[in-house]
């Protein structure tokens, strides 16, 4: 996903629904020195921020990482299937 400076509520809702309905490994390397050991624990506060600040450009980097997590889980074959 290309970087965006703001997101819609619908985009955030769809992303959260995807995470809620899929099983995936809990460890992922996003590159550029970003390694996440506990994806579920990382998602909770980040999704909260995304819902509250989806249209605020100052938070677009953090929100973009959520989409990057999903993208990399799929790319690295770390999605186990639907719950």
C-alpha cells in the first residue's frame, strides 16, 4: 500500500474486521528495523488510535503501519486462515 496522509473510517473498519476474522502468526519483520513479536498486543492500541485519529495527518504514519502489518502477513505467508 502506498503511503496516504489520511484514512477514512470505512478503511479502518475494514482493516480491523480483517484482523478480527483471520488467524496469523504473532511475529513479523516489517523491514527497516521494525520487528513485532506480539502482533495482537500491537494491534489493540494502534487500532484504537486509528479509529480516533484516522483523518489527522499527524497519525498517518502509525496508521500506515497497520496496513503494512496486514500486507506483510499476507506476503510472508503468515496468515493461517479465517477464524
